[in-house]
């Protein structure tokens, strides 16, 4: 692709042993808007000063000069001194960033909501804090304003960062409280909450569109401000940074399906923590659909499933249904082998192709079977002026199977969440005693 928004970049990666795989970092670079101009890899222990060996850094500089790249992106974490030293070996003006600063750049580009913007800011501050602390400590020790060319330091910077982190946490907590209240109101209105989880590029947004295509939710904006009838599905990482909710077609159940930010491998703790609140919609769901790319090698799927389970089971109590997506890319015999090999982590997965819309009816049936059990209820209501409003309320909050109107009473048969059944009984009692 030519004319990339951010110019071109050379990818660099070092591993202790084996063959470096650059597929994911290349995808990240493209997601940030760069053209991948080339790559330099090495298998050896890390060089403390340069990450790569000195000879390999010279090769990197040659690749940058030959391609005219404006940026070098390491798939390794770079220390501040390594970044500074690498700059000395590369052509003037070339920016050096590591995997985590690249991810932060992507997050910053995709953050549309206030919550997402706050989480990006929090992640950036958490990334900066230890560097500011180290810079100040070293500069003080050397009794000079700056160290190893790292720039001037401000004794108050560390305090400023901590104060900003505290402020952002408070604001995020306020937003999270509002979202928790909204989820509870949705449940009280009869909705089941289903969350899509999984690694980025597993096809969650495409699956959401396939499951919830062209369905409108005629509810007030206060209850459903995150409803999106045009959720994006693009073949790039981090299309979904915040959460998007749409109504899902499940026979006999009112289901809201929420797409969340995708997991990504090798994220540091400070970055995961910054976006923890985004996963509240997963932790608070009635059911989680864990989506994996079935076309990936079995060991890659196994590793992602294990990491996803660690994340989800930390606070999640809802059942998890594993969805093998992109089965249109996998021969049947290979899919059967993967099912068998991954059965311990993904018992009885549902195989689908969101793009080809294959297996979606099976998935809907699994969703329906896995949602919380609903109670059946039969109410006999006196025929009064207020009765029709109660009947209307039950229609809005439950699955009504039959309504019989008599001269003196209305018989209402339905199934609903236990809490809705309890509320309907209370309303019926109020009618009887009025």
C-alpha cells in the first residue's frame, strides 16, 4: 500500500532462540497506519545497550536508509537507554518505538468515547511513570538535570503523573458505576446480556454483525446509548476499542450482544490494568462467547485459549461457550483434529464462519440453552383500568406465551427472569388490593 497515513516502518524483532515470527507485529504496524517497508530479525540473547547485536543494528540502519522508512518498530520492549542508543545508530530523524508504544498509538487513534480516551491516557501515564521515576532518580544521583541524553527532568513530574492517574481512576469509576447500573436496568427490563471475547482479529465484530444484522432496538437512548446498528468489521487489529452493543436474534429471548476490545499477546501488566474496565461488560455478562480463529495453528489457539481463560475466570462467573470462527478456511479433517487436541480447554465448541454465515443457527441454539433458566408464570389479573398497563409491562419485560381476556379477569402466561417474575407478582398483588 502506498501513501500510508504514518509513512513507512521497518520491523525489528529479537528472540532468545528459534525463528522470530513477525506476523502480529506487522499487523500492528499496519493497524497504526504505517506501510511495512522491511524487517530485521535476530535470534540471540538481548544486548543490554541495543537489544539487537551491534552488527544487526548496522543492518537495521542500512534497511532504514534503503527503504526511506521514517520509523523503526521493535516487537521487543525497549528500555529508555536502548531507545536512545538505537537513535544514535539510525539515520537522523528516524523514530524508534517498541511494541507497547505502538499499541498505545493505535489505542489513541481508535479511542472515540470518553471512557476509551481515559483508558488510553491512563495507559500512557502508567507507561511514563517508571521512566520518569528512573530519570529523576538517576539525574539526582548524578547531580545534574538529565542523564545519558534522556532530557531535562522535573522533580514535580512524578507527582503530576500520580495525580493524573488518581483523577482518571476516579472518573473511570464513575463511568463504570453508570454502566453497571445500566446493565442492571437492562436485566430488569428482561434482557439477557451476552459478551463477545477473544483475541483481536478473531472475527468478533464480523460475528456480531452476522448474529445481529439489521435489528433495531426501540428503547430510550438513556438505557441503550451504546447501541450501534452499523458495528464495523474490518480485517485489522483493534477495530473495536470500546464496547458496542446490538440486539441479537434468539428465539424467545431478548438478548443484547456486546463486542469488546480484543485481547493481544504479551501485554504488560500496566497496559492490561489500564483497560480492565473495558472488560466489565464481559465480567458482568450472563454468557460469554469466547471467539477464536480456527484457521490458526493448534498451538497458537491453545496458548490464546489458556490466556483468555486466565483473564476471564479472574472475575467472571458466567458460563463460557467457545466459538471456533473462520471454519471456511479449515478443512473438516483438520477442524476435527483441532477439536480433539483442544478439548480440555474448549469442550464442545461451536464451529461457525461469520463471513459465510455458517453454523449461526447452532450458535444461537447454544446461546439460548446456556442462558440463565427462566421461570414460567401464570397470572390472573382483575379487569381494572390499571390492568392493561401491567399486561403491557409484562410484554416489554418477558416472553408472553398467551393472554386470555375475560369479562372480569385477564389470564397472562409467560416466562421470564426470576426477578421479572417477582416484580410481575408484586404488580398483580397491587392490582388485587387496589
